C-alpha cells in the first residue's frame, strides 16, 4: 500500500519530472514544486545515452521525442589544431548493442515531453511559480513551506525529494556548511544553438563531434531533426566570479564573443568557422561540490545535481538524474509503507555507480585538454585502440 500523502518534489527539471513519473509508475502520488511561473524554452542540447533513453521509454516519454531527437550515427573525434580525424566510434547499432537508442535532444524538447506525460498522470500534481522555502520532518512525514504567487503556503508529504539543482536549498538545509558550497572547477562552457542552414557540411552531419585542444575542447551535434546545431566550447579560464553561483540568473550570462574567438584562434579553419558562426554565446562556468556519504536523511533525499553535480565530459548529467529517478521509484515500490527505508535504499543503491561516473568524467576532462607530448600520446592511443574497442569502454555506462 502506497502512502496516502504525496512525495513532495522540489524542482521541475529533468530529474524532478522523471522522478514524478517513476513514482507514479510505482503507484505513489507526488506534488512537484517548480519555481518558474511556466515551463519555458531554456538550456541547450543534451545527449541521452541508452542508459537514459531506456528509462524514458519505460516511462512512455521516448515516443514524444522521436520527431525532434537526432540519433547520431557515430562520434567523430578530431584534433583541434589541424582538424585531423583521430577515429569514429559507431553509434548506429545502439539499440541492438545496448537495448536503447543514443539520442541528441534539445533540453526544452525533453522537458516538454516530460511535462506532457506528467500531466496525463492523475497521481502527479504540478505547481509552477512555487519555490520551496523550508521543511521539517518527523517519523510521520514532512511538512514544507513554499512561496506561491507571492504568498506562503504549507503542504504535508510522506517525503521530500530535493531535485533542485546545483544550488539546492534542500541540500543546504541537510548538509549545510562552508565546506559544502559549490566550487568553480576552472572550466567554463560556452553554448550556442545555430541554424543548420549555412553551416559547413561537417557540422550538419548526424554525428556527435568532439574536438581536442590545448586546455579546451569543442562539442557539436544536430538537434530538432537537423534544423539546428548545438555547439559547446569548453575552456579552462580564470573566471573569478562576475556571477553568483547562488543566483537564479547565474546561468543566463551572455559571454564576450571576442574572447571566445581569440581563445580558438590557433585552431583549424573548420573549427574557427563553426565558432565564428555564433553571434550569441551563453557562458556557463562549471561548478562541482564535495561528495557526500549519503543522499538521504530519514524522509528527505537528494537527486540529480543536488546530490552529485556531474561535469559534462561523459555527457551523463541528465542521464544520471534519470537513473536516479528510476532507482527511487523502484525503491518506493519495494518499500511502499516505509519512505525512510525506501530513500535510504535508493541512496545506497546509487552511490557507488554515480561516484564512479563522476570520477571518470573528471578524468576525461583532463584527457580532452592535454597539450604537448601528452596530447600526442593520447592521439596515438585513440588511433591504435580503434573504434570498436573505444565503444566497448562505454558498455558499463550504457548497458546498465
């Protein structure tokens, strides 16, 4: 028997919405609080590897994405300085190899599909313009306060899930302290969505492209059926805080295009042409947080970036939040009468895998940005390893 009280979910991003659907699949009600007045088109592209698309298929979300999502045929690795091809890792057989497709989607399209699916579920209540302001818990459940349309409201729940991102209020209340604050990694992501029309042919191919360079790398792939191309330039820089990591507007900072053009001036003409095609670039400094031993305390738990910020170098940020949601739903289904045990089980189940992926992503970022002799050695290793061996290295992530 599931709890009569809903699970309260703070945050209506990919993780929060997927959690609501996973809980509904387990027969559990949820109340989702999203601070934005409406779900709007924000963000850029993201990659849904098979470990994520498999879950979305199970939650009946994947079909809604198929008109806009692009299935890359391969990952093309190139050297930034001269554009040389290092290798191509095949993805076309993703479904037969890993049991689900590898897709590139616009974050807004994924959110739309999740919201539409959630609104079909009678067990899910979505409240926009609702910002969590506080919570208390006891053996009977949780009580939350939130601000709605300028007024403070209260709600009771069986549990609280903090899916409220890097700057999580829930995490701050559970594990607060100066040592747990987000810290700048020294890397910044510059993002742009470009119309495909007029871009070079190599940028319009149905492929995920990854370029290596000295203390920088470049990623691009088509979205929305190939109508646009998502471009991300990641650089090591000396950002020192012209934005506040605790600010809601922090991720909407427009960057100085001249800086970016100058930063890639030594790269090959193909790369410079692609970057030069972008007139507006959004600059997102990348932050990390210390690992925490447990993501739950009694009837409150964390999920997604609130629990484990994921650097983008394995393209697993959204995927791991989706995996969290599925694991949480499964734990609630296993312990329907005891939310505290369900949350503790979820935390134990997920921690080791997520920690491994976090560490692998950090290491991958270092490999991408090598220079000098180390970069030459990396390129040799990639060519010697070959496409199929490199693809096999992803099995532990994608086939999970």
